[in-house]
């Protein structure tokens, strides 16, 4: 029975994520919440429900949800990167920088985290650190052949 329930949650999550990507945010939110009723510790649903809340400008709720996702699985770089985005939106620049640094500790070549860290450091007036992060991002982009 548990295997069937897990499969159903995986299928529902795939649909929810697809709805989220295509902009059907109300349906995505409904499905994420339904998944969390069945499994309150479903890290991916917590994370993406938090991202959805951030997209809607509900940043305190977003911070809470993504923090819960990180408690469930702190090894996912995008969780930390998105937590940093929420903290930055809330004006908590040091917490944002720390979150981006955690994302980079998990995935040093993350262009998103490097870019976000550089922006945050620039906003903090840490221009040398921001320049170093930008240089690293350019180096990774060049290796990947990105423009």
C-alpha cells in the first residue's frame, strides 16, 4: 500500500510541477497542498509551494515553506538558492548571502547562485566580493559556452 501511495504522490507532483511551469499557479498550489496533506514532509512540494508563494509576493510564507523543505532535505542547491531569493526580497541581505553560499557549497558551478550572491553582495556594498562572484560566474558560463 505504501508503494502505491508514494507512486500516486510522485505522479501528482509531476502534474503540479508541470502546472507551475506552464503558469497555472492556482492548480499547482492546489496540488502541492493536496500532496502535503498526504505527506507533510514532502520536500519538493514544500519548496515549490514556497516558490509559488514568493512569485505571488507572499515572502514570509515563502520563507517558512522553503525553510521547511530545507529541514527535510538540506542537500538540494535550488532550495538554498530560492531561500536566498526570498530573504533578499524581504531585505534580509546577510541571510540571503548565507543561503546562496550554502547553494554554492553544494553546487559550486551554480550560475544562478553565483549571480544572486554577486547581486546581494553588491547591495551590501561588498563590491570586491561581488566582483569575485561575477568573475566566477563568467568563468563557469564560458566553460559551458554560454553567451
